[in-house]
C-alpha cells in the first residue's frame, strides 16, 4: 500500500510538471510531449488516493472513539500542511507572485490565513496551492466517518453506509441541492466507498454481496470519470484525452487497491516501501509551487529533461526535510495534545470499594481437582465450602458480602467470536496495510 500511495503522488506530480503551468508559461516544450501525453492521466492519481483513503481511514477508525479518531486525523494532517501553507505563502507574496495568479486573480494574505484551517473550501476561499483542494474533500470524508464512529462501526453498518452514501449524494445533485451534494461529496464518494468495502473484504473475508457493491461503486465512479476527466484533462494539457484510457484508469483505482490488499502481494514489504509511503503526503503538498518555480528559473537555459529532473528532485528533497523535521517530531505531540483536550471534560471512572479479605474460594475446576486427590466430592465436603464473612452495613443498605461468590466454569463460556466461515473476526493485517495504518493513525 505504501508503494502504491507513492506512485499515485508521483503520477500527480508528473501531470502537473508536464502540463500547462506557469513555470513553462504555457505548455511544456515539444520534446517532452511523449511523456506529457501519458502523464496527463496522472491527474487520476487523485481518485486512487481516495480509494486508498477509504480503505485506510476505515481501518484506523474501527474500534476507536470520536476523540481518538479526530486527534489522529489532526495530528496526521496539520503539521506538514501548515508548513506547506507557509511555503506557498512565501512564493505567492515574496519569491514569485506571478506564479500564484490564476485566471487573472492573485491570492490575498487573508486567503492565506484561511488556508491554515484547511476549510477554505467551505468559505469559497481559493486554495493557496492547487494541490490543497483534495484536503477539503478528505476533510468532508473524515466528518462522515466520524458520524459512523458515533453510531458504531460494524460490518452491516459499513455495508449500508457504503451502498447508500453515493446514491444519496447523486440524488441530491440531481435534485439541485448543492449543500447536501457538497457535504456528501457527490462527485468522488464512489471512490471512498469502494475503498471502505475493500477493507471489509480484507477484514471479514470474501462474500458475493460486498464484491457486488464494490462493482457498483466502480460503475458509479466510471460514470463520473467519463463525464469529467476528458474535458478537464484536455483543458489542462492541450491534448485530446482518450475516454477509453480514462475508463481503464478509473477502474484500475479499485483493482490496484484490491491487488495490494487482498492477494499475496500484500505480504510483500520492504523498508524502502515504508519510506516512500512516509514521503507521499509531504511530496504531494509541496511539489506544485516549488516544482513550478524550478521550471521558471531553468526553462530555456538547459534541456527540458534536465529541467523536469530538477523540478522533481527539489520537491522530493523538501518532502524528506518536512517529514523528518516536522511530521516526525510534531505529529505525535499534536495528536496527544488534541486527544488530551478532547478527553478533559470526560467524567472519571467511579472508584470501586476495596474488596473484603476472606478465605480463598476454589473455582469449580479446582474443586474437582481436590476431589480427585482426596476421594471426596465437592458437594459432600463441607470443609471445602466457602465461608461467608458478613461485613458491617450502612443503614438502609443491603450487603451482598454474606453470600458466596458464584464462579463460572470456563466450559460455560460462549464460543470465541469468529468471522465468516470460521475465520477470526479480526484477521492479521498485512504488513503493507499496517504500515499505511501507522502513517495515517
């Protein structure tokens, strides 16, 4: 999963650097056309991110409460994001203001301040960096998952949620209800829902219903992709876009996540994969402004291929720095601080009264062992019956200490919880998915 995340980020970077951008002051040089025509489909690395997010976020939310989930999301996203906003502000207001002008409009310092919240999309404030738009989409998904956490996450509820959520969003869009459609992420919801369903298959085992729902989400996503990406990619690159390739890539977003989580591929793990997964988020955040600026500085002075190599190497180096100097030391601290603040008003657990000391009472299994050793039966051995020790009672209270404790034999306990076809309810998580969960927890 880590390597797949990095490939998705790299695809988006390639799309941005080889398409129409302010660094080239238009289209990339003709000598890079061969790469650029294919890299255009790298824009669909974003839907792949959303499928992965549906899988990993449900994994990290399962079994947690709302404070823990909220704290984990804030600690994971904001440290690197705040640094990225600062970097984008430096380019927008100091180093290269012309590179931040879009459609004749330049960002304001007020826009930059609102961007620090990651909620600029709710206020109609433009993103200081073009890559930030996906974070507003992710934030809405987190809110929906938090609601699911409040209700209680179970397999049946996730199935119902993943099946009905995209339908509700599409119906709201068709009915002209933009607020509801925005909250429900009507356009990209099938990708998130598909990722959630794939996690159910990973956790609970394969079944026909869940696979049918995954297929349904893939079809919903295909309908959106064919209506949006051919037009958007042609506008962003200047090249005609193949609807067939768009359909293949959209479907592959689900197939690739299924491949790396539900087959033997999920057993493949290496330290370098974990490292790449850790660099994915900071690379995505910082690549656009810095990459465009490098192109702006070097374009026309050397080979276009060297320019592209430098425009990729600089964001990669900065991503390593952000990960090591910001995400590692600050992520856990912020998460802990938020969790402490959210739990501050919770009522402390009631203090239990100390147990009254008395003679040890053997459990039924122990009594049987005694009977075997002595030839006596537990029922006829009065000397082995538990001795009660009444304790003083407060006025108006009733003591239960006069009665012997009832010990339950292990044989009377219910069977261990199992999943479908005797499979454990919580299977061992693959190394790849576990690394992603650690990074996103």
